[in-house]
């Protein structure tokens, strides 16, 4: 569990106050500079063969730029609570079938054996986000596996289901395993450097897992391969789900890395809101927010948000503060958070409520500060609180 929690907490960047765009500036300029150079070469060549080669490189650079921008926008939306998961009962094998269709041709072209082990399990998950998470894990396996195999499968673990992507790739050094979920962190040992991304695929996967209240972790043996494990809430059988071996036990998932016993069982993290000390300051949504938090097991305290009231609350900091964005700003909230950190106390995570469009032009928010746009929906509130606490 400590490994799973540390992996997810590593999703935050090397500097939480740093803009995602500033963090990616150098990488984004690379394909743009390449495009400028290629245009110059295109203007100077008379060879049809060279023109075709240059045009292919231009298409690649443009595709790379668009892909990186899409990833940055998506990560920004996740960080600002603009994505709300819609959990439903899913037949895991049906999700596997779709992902297999997405990747079978790519793995075949690379000469890698790609195998899907059906489980017969059903899970509670957002279908789009789950497919995106598995896609990111398989994309990562494709980049770091020179030969051998990649296996996707699932197995039951008590009340939970563990989905695994196992590869026989290069493996990840121990010192890098807690860093690979950070934005822009890239290993230098891809076997296909032309496919190198911005270092956001695993970051996005980790953010999506946290948003859904799930756990994503990695174990790897250098030179032997990696195992990424996503723990989901198991559900009853979904319509059309066929029973698998031993209630979903994918008994032949091992092989690419060491045996399952070497990795240990995954424990689902406890609800971070259970027994959590949360301060909710007066605003139009305060009572409804308090009611939701209490139903999720939190201890809720309140108060009027002004400079003195906020300072008194932060003398013994809660783990989470929820307030109106304009009121928090007027009370000097950002400076008061900085003061908490300066005295060595753990600063609370902060969720600010705002009307869409009212504060959209605000500068990048510092530290673990997140915005939830009104109207406040319970599922979105819970997801953002879990995400904010995980980052903290």
C-alpha cells in the first residue's frame, strides 16, 4: 500500500506551483523548431524523393505537437477538477476486447506477442477513463519492450479487481519507479526513441486513477520487465460477462516478470475522507457540501471566511479547506497557506468553488489548490476532494 500511495502522490510535478505549459516549453519547441527547419529544406529541394521524405517528417512533427498539446490540455482539466467520472458496472472482458483492437496491430508490427487473458470480472469504473488508463499503460509497454511479450489481464482480490499490464521490456530502475508518474519525467532507455512522448502518459493515467478513487502502482525488475497494476472496485456480474478461470484469477499472467508472490497483494487505499478534518467556510453551497462530506465520513468544521477566521482555522491546519474562490482570495488565503508552510506545518489541500467564467483567467494556482465550478455535483466534489488529498 505504501508503494501504491507513493506512486500516486508522485503524480504531482517537481514544482507544484509551476505552470504545465512552462514545464513543457522546451519539449514543445523541439517539434516546432524541426518544422521550421523542414520548411526551409522543402523550399530548397528539387528532388521528388526528398520532398516526400520531408513531408513525412513534417506530418510526424505536427502530429507530435498536436498530441502533446492535447495531453497538456487534458492534464490541466484533470488538475482543475473539470473532469467528472461516471462510474458504472462494466464487464472487464468487453473493455479488454476494445483495447486489444486498439493495440493488436501495433504490437504485431513490432514483433511483440500481445496476449489478453479474460477474467469474467465486472468492475465499477468510468468506461472512457478506464480505457484511457489501459491505453496509456499499453503504450508505455510498447515503447519499452524490444522483444518478448505483453500481457493484459485481471484477477479478483477480495472486494476488488486488479487489472495488470505485464511486459518483458527493459524494466525500470528502483530509483525511477517513484518518479515515472511525474509530469515530464521520461526515462532515457526507450527502445523506440522516435515514439518518445512528452512524459505525460503515465501522469495522466495516475491522475485518472485517483479521480476514480482507484489505485495505480508499478513493480519492475531491471532487465526483466515491468508490471503495472490498477486496482478497481469489483462488482457483480454484468450482463454478457462470461465466467473466467477461478472467479477471474488470471493464473497465467506471470512469466514476463517475477511471480505474483514477489509483488504481494494490493491493498485498496482507505477512503481518504474517512475521519478527515475538513474546514468548510460559509458560502452558498456550504450546507450541502458539509452534508456530503459528513456522509462520506469526514469531520467537518466551519466558519466565516475572513482574514482572522481563516488564520484561526489554519493555526491547527485541517487536511482540506473548501471555500468560495473570491472569498478565499479576499481573505489572503494564498499568503496564509504560504505562512503555514513556512512554519513547517503541512498545508491543507484546498478546493475552491467558483462560477464558470468568473475566475477562469486567474494565474496558475499555487500548491495543492484546485477549482470546482458550480453547480457543485456530489460525484465531482468527491472525486476532486480525493484527488486533492492524494496530491497533498
